[in-house]
C-alpha cells in the first residue's frame, strides 16, 4: 500500500470545524440578553424618529462584546431597512479617511475610494438623511490614529447612534473634551463569564464542531478550567480546535485529556495570534490584512495597507513581513513563473 492510500480512509473527529472560528456567528449569544436589550434600547428611538443614545462598551478580551453587538445589528437589519448599520474594526481601519471609506463601502456607495474625508462624510450624511438614521459601531476604538472621525460624526451627523467598543476602561479620559461632551454615552461593562457560563457556551460549540461522543467529559472539563483562568472564550475555542487537530493527527477517534494537555502547551501561540503580544501597530495591521485576504501578493498587501492609513514604505513593509515570517506568524511563498520578476504570496499561519 502506498503512503497516500490510507489518507482516503482517514477519519476526522470534526463534524464542522468552522464553528470554532473566532469570526463564526453563533445562532445565539448566550448569557448576554441584558446587554443585548441595552443595545436595542439605545438605538430603538431611531425607529420612532427620536434621538438615540450613544454607548461606550468595555470589558476584557473574549467576553463577547463584538459578537453581541454584531448580533443586534444582524437582527436590526432583518427587522428594518430604514436604518443603516455599519460596523468598523479600528484595528484594521485607523485613519478618519480609511474609516469613512469603509462606512461608505458598507453603505454600498460607489466612487468614494481616494476621495477626501469631507467628500465622503457629505455623501454619508445625505444617505442617512434620506432614512430614519444610522448605527455606527467603532470596535477597538482606541486603535484609531486620530479622533477626527468621531468628532465629525458627533457634530455633523444627526440621527446616528454611535457605539464604541474597547478593552480600555480609561479611553474616555484621554478623549478630547469636545468629543466626550457630545458623546455622553451610556457606559456598559461586559463582565467576565462564570465557569458555568463558560461551560455552556463551549458545550454548544463542542456539539456543533465534533462528531458525537468524541470528547470525554474529563477532556472537556480541562478546556473549561483553562478558559476560566484567562476568562477569554476565544481560548476555549482555540483549545477545542487544537485538541481536535491533535487527535486527527494521531488518527484517534477520541480527543483524550492528554491531547487537551498538549493543546494547553500551545497557548503561547494562541496568545501571540490573538492579542499579538509584542507586536507593534504596523505588524498588527499587516497581520489583520493578511488574515482577511489570505494569499494576496506583497504589492496587493501594500496597496491595502496604504488604503488603511499605513505610512511605511513598501520596502519597510517587506522587512516587517520578513520578521513576521521568522517568528512563524506568516508564510511568504514565491510565486513561480511570474513574468514580472519575483513575486510573493502571503498567508497567515
Ligand atoms: N455569550 C456567548 N455566546 C456564544 N459565543 C460567545 C459568547 N461570548 C463570546 N463568544 C465567542 O467567543 C469569541 C470571542 O468573543 P468576542 O469576539 O465577542 O469577544 P470581545 O469581547 O469582542 O473580545 P476583544 O475585546 O478581544 O475584541 C467569539 O468567537 C464569540 O463567538
Ligand atoms: Mg471584540
């Protein structure tokens, strides 16, 4: 039998690995009913032509802030098309121009790329005026390079519910007084989950991700305990996924507690990948762009990087890529047979 023959017969413990992806939208956001109600309460006045309430949402990483807000926006979109809703992650879009361009893109507005912020803001305003209003979510708001976008939104646009999300509880203290006095948000903290809640959230994903009966209770309990230590649901998803992969690698039809322990040893990689400890802003932006556009060429990467407000030269960007590659965070592969000299494709690892 050839080496590859057995691959045909290879089984997997996974039923649907995709549900362990951090960007996967669960059908229900568990234990955040009150938070969702508050968000709905903030934007609901728009439906009745009244003034909405702005929000400042904060809390530790992986406690469901993003997923919760996105869920409400999704439901809002199903309920009415009279209110625009846009979600922008400022880790990826950091300048006022990049943020406005992204909002315009989500509003399906043509011909804004390369236009001034004032021009785009004016078009956005026209659009909102023609409807009942808009909800703007600025996630990871502390990552913005300047705060002009926020000032403009608050001073020039009517009928907008502005929701900012951050891990940084002190963000407002550093914000320009002209912004904070206009924002006057409702503050909402996302508190960490209890161990029972973590158990239930992860159990839901485990059921959807794996074939039934592949993960013994003791293995799952270990994952719940580890997740509780860090209080970051993303870590639980990482451990579920890694331990499943280890089981597959070993051709086992059970995910034993030993495999989970092995996955726990890889938490360092997880921490690097998500919170990107030790990486500077440029490197984080590069990682984000590659994550969203796997396999793009270095020149495409540079184009997107500049579009998002990056100021490095293409040469420096390549140097950063080399560093990210040397610490195993990206793969840079040469494309063979390129006609215009050497060309490279970038993948996240
Ligand atoms: N209550 C929940 N029910 C279902 N899934 C959840 C819940 N809370 C978090 N998750 C899942 O955990 C992961 C992390 O959640 P999320 O991205 O919302 O965290 P966050 O608070 O925005 O973290 P960060 O501050 O790092 O951005 C997501 O994949 C999300 O689907
Ligand atoms: Mg988030």
